[in-house]
């Protein structure tokens, strides 16, 4: 009984310790014209030395990774400072031509990153990772702003947006209709950003073999192979769900940790 009580005490205190390493920040965003929140996991050692941004998917928010995975327990293995921002439920991390309040690309690049830089006094290149819509956002930001990122990765990412219907997951609100805003879709099509990954940014992505997005990931990998662009790609058993993402996020954190040395 004493041993059981001691184990429970240690588990509770370990949990409290980890929670103490999570810090929530609030700030006003001129781009979005509203208050924004994000969570940062600050490791026990080397806080702010290696920073990655971890993006959520559609229907999600900045609390998903801490609420639904063991991200904070994994992070300390790699001394990573993890910034978990809020990208809105269906923003696609884009500056929408339709909804003027959906200026999420400007928010991320012009406001969030400088704010994080000021917190940790670190203007070095960073890593970026995301799932589903966030996997798309990760590769998009790294492809469009290679001066900011050293590594990018995606779990179950929406990597081929042109194959989806305009109204899929509110894409028409984020990019406009394909008929009227074709240039917006092309500008944000990952297949048009691939050359950046040849030398500037290291990339990794994976997906479950039973995921409905697996064909888009296969085509993305085929194009990378065709262009002879270095990358890491794997397919695992699994579906498009938190069980899969929670299981494989550690591989991504290790990838970023190595590339941010």
C-alpha cells in the first residue's frame, strides 16, 4: 500500500512538473483583428535554443497537441521548445482573399514568429511540423519562407490541394473558388514550391496506409523523386486520427532536433 501511494505521488508530481513547463501566451493580432493564444512547451534544459512550431489540423485549435497527445513528455528527450499556435478551424494557414479576417499567413510570419523570437531572443532558423491541414501549412510556410526554417515535416498532410473540391473543408473561404481565384490556388500549391526543398529546407512526411489522403502523399513523394529532391517518407499502418499522430510525433521531434543542431 505504501509503495502504491508513493508511485501515485511520484506520477502526480511528474504530471504537475510537466504542466509547469507549459506556458500560455495571449497577444493581439492586427492581421486577424482579435486576441490570439498559443501554448509553448519549455524543456527542462536549453529553453529556446531549438524551436519548432507545431500546427494543428482542421476543426482544431492550439490546445490539441497537449490535450490529445503526450507531446510534453516526448519533448524533453530532444530539448525542443515547442510553439503550438492557433490557426483557426479552416484557415489553411492562408491570407484569404474572401474573408479579410482570415489573414493567417500574415499573422504567422509577420506577428507570431517575431513575437516568439523576442520571448526567447532567438532569431535562428526554426523547425515546423503539422498534421493534416497543419501538414500542408508546415510545407507551405517552409516552401514560401525558407529563410525562416531549417526543417519541415508533415503527418497525414493535405499535400495536393488541387485534387480537392473547392468547398472541401472550407477551402473556398481560405483560397476563394478555383474558377475565380485560380492564381491563389496555384500560388499556394505545394507542387510549385518543391525546388526550395532541394537545398534550403530538410523535409520529412508520413501517413497511414488506411488514411484517405494517402494518394496525395504518394503523388507528392513521386514528384520529389522525379525531381531528385532529398526527403524522408514513410507509410505506416493507421488512419487519419489522433492515435496515429500521437504514436508518430516522436519521430518528427527527433528529426527536427537533429536538423536544428
